[in-house]
C-alpha cells in the first residue's frame, strides 16, 4: 500500500528541526475507535462469518471496509461504506463454489452501490472475493496456494476515512451532469435513512464518476486534494466505531462471537481515496502511538519524516544488497556478500517510491522508504506472550482452536515483488523489524519462531519441543515451531473447531493427561525501538474458540453442540537499548 499520510512531512519541508507535536494512536479498550481489526473470517468447514460495524456517534462517516486473505493480507475485496449517525452495517462471508463471497441485506450506501440492498428484506448483489493480487500473473503473484480457495479465510480491516461536513464547498452542477449542486448537507441527505432506506445512494457513485466532485489526486508522494475548494469536503475522522464478528456453523448448530480490536487516533486528517484502490490500509495512519508496557505510557515514534535518504555506502561483496531502516534512529544496516555501512541518513519532505538492488561494488541505493505508521501501530499491538485456555475433555468431545493474527505483518515482510514501493528488490531473506523473515513467494510463507508451554489445571507443566504437525500432513514438517502466515489457527490434538485449511492451521499434540488447562505462546521476532525504549515481541491480535458436545442431551430436538470464544491474554515488557 502507498504512503499518503506522513504527518511530519510538512514540518520537514518547513525546516523544523525540533520535536513536532502530533496525534498519537492508542488502543481503545472500551471498544470504539477509527480503526477496527477483526482477527479472522472463515467460510471453511461449514462456517459462515458475519461482520458488523456500528457508528455510535452523531457524525456522518466515510468508511473503508477491506477483506484481506489470511496468508499474506493480500486484498481480496474492499469497498467504501457511508454510515449516517447511529447507523449499523453487517454482511456475511460464505462459500460459493470453491471460493468466498460477501453478501449483505443492509441498505447503507456503498460504492460500488450494487453491494447494498435496495430495500429492507432484500439482498444486494453477491460480491465474490478476488485473487488478482496473488494469482499467477498478479502484481504480487505466489507460485503455490494462489487459487480461489485461498479467499475462504482471511481477516478484516475497517478504517474511518473521514466525516462528512454539514457545510462545505458546492460541487458544480456540470460535474453531476444535471443532477444538481451538492453541498455537504445534500450529501448527508443522500446517506441518511428514511423508513430503513438511504435517501439516494446512487448520488455517491455519480460524484465519484464525475471529476470535480469526490475527485482525489491519487499518487505516492502527495496527500491528495480531499480538501480542495471545488470538491465536497471531508473532515478528520472522529472515531466511535465498534465492530464484532460471529462465526456460525449451521450443520453443527454453533456460533462463536468475537470483538474487533479498536484503535483511536489512527489518522489525524481525512483520507478519501478513489474506490477500487486498496487504500487506505493499516500503513496510512499517524507515525506515533501511545503504548503501555508494564509502566507509564511510552510514546513510540516510528519514522520522523516522509523519507530517509542513504547518501553514502558501497556494497563490498557479491550478491544482493539489503537495506533495513533502524526504526526511529539515524542509521541503517546493510548486509550482502560482504558487510558495508550506509551512513548519513537525512530527512526529506517527499516520499521515495522504490529501491533497486545494485551489483557488487556499486553505490548504495539512493533512498529507503519510511513507514512510520506501521511501526507505531505495530508497537501499539506488540506482545511478548499470549495465554489462553484449551479444553479437550473427551466426555464432551471438546475441541479448541486459537486464532493468532499479525495484522501489520504484510508490509514488513512482503518486500520482494515488483509494483510495490518497498525497501529492497527480489530474493530478500530478512524481514524488517519486528518480523524476521521476508515473504517467500515460492513457499507462500514468512515464518516466525515461537515457543509453547502448557499446563493442566493442577500445575502440571510441559513444553512442545518438536515442530508442528499439519493436518493433512505436508510434504515436509518443519523442525522448529513457527507461525508462517498472517492469520494462523493453532489447533490442539487435531480436534478443530474452525475447519481451518492446512495453509494456515498448525496442530500441536499435548502429552497424555493434558485434557484441560492453559497454554502460553512466546514470540521472539526482532526488537523495535524508538531510540529510548525497546519493544519486544510481535504485533498480535486474536482469541480462542472452544466447542463442546453434550452427549447426555436425549430430548427430541434438543441441540447438543455449543461454542464460545475467549479473548487472548498478554504480557509485555520494556527495555532500554
């Protein structure tokens, strides 16, 4: 995804050298925010996933809804959603053919507008998930695991793009081909529900199709013109969104609910890019976050400018030159066939699109792209361990799955494909901190090593010491414990709940007698730093799902299957570099 919101760029351009005050993102444990992250959706194993979002405010909102695949967060389906005050939207991801589709009976305005239902009690047009990003011939094609069935699992990002002002510049009548002159008030009227149906959703598509209405200059190095005087204006996001998911298995008669993770202060200005683009994303927020790691809150500033430029340095060995930003510091690391150092990292006001890999002995790359928002959000979500229960009680035919999702991972590891502005070119093996491995397009994985300890309910303890077993078994089994995709399902004793595919499911076998208890997963990864504080671990969200079967239910028609979810529990620490 492109970098559009770079909060300190203007300060750099103006020559400021001191610390600039800026908005900070923070996780809102009350459950509302500008950014909502849903750890998983699944249409595998007889499951459907219902996704809901509610606007608790009096503000009219433009919202981006993004469904991304579970393996590498590649965009599978996205659209613009427009919510009036106290509005609510929901849709269901289900399986049709070999892939997933999205359906909704909600009338709230969307662009494309065909998705929205035209009346209460109807369904809008079914929207199939897409494989364009990772399929053969795609911009970031993978060699294997690139079929439509990959869309059956993923996770969801909902991002508030801005609020719709009551007043604002009128859109010229000619821009709407005779539809009339639109102000913010008129646009609100088009979105506002009357008797369950918005005023005129088609006006939104008209405004996007005609230059001069919602037109947005969409390129890598400028923030666009959403505030241009001749365009309908949006104000900054105000938050107040909450969301949740429900995984329903009709054959089993079970439902498991989970909350979306809410982040406030994600963007400090409106960002309303053209529909059909995969913007905005989790890399488009501010570059500072407020985190709490066992003490007073820490301000984590990822990269303090739009660009960091490497002006010296030479590759002294053969092979590829790898450049990593030391996040939040002045400097970088270079490795290849030999070891060199790139020094004199300076700030600049404009963004750099890409970096090439020079031959041995050639000069170092001219620039490396700063991605401060990613570091800030990742620091906010970083945990050293997660802990939760497992229940495998034979008498209840119980089963437990853990969902473990790294929502920011893709933009740190998928650094090796053409068409994306990334730090290095092909065949890179390292990821950028906090992740340690780049995405391998031939194996479709980027693995992070973990350790797993588990206890029964009476303090008995054991540890997983061998590699995961997959179900079904792969060609090879790794000799280390590692999670290799963006959304992962950790399965206990091959007794699953979510019907996860072998692509994202890892199964561990517990010792005899460990039927019920709790477990802890510990992350390593690379350390993030703001120059004063190290943040250790990996950015993670998720929950556990438990399923029970009551074999004693004998009444005619009695339902005997039950499911429920439990949020993960975390530990964190700080350290001084």
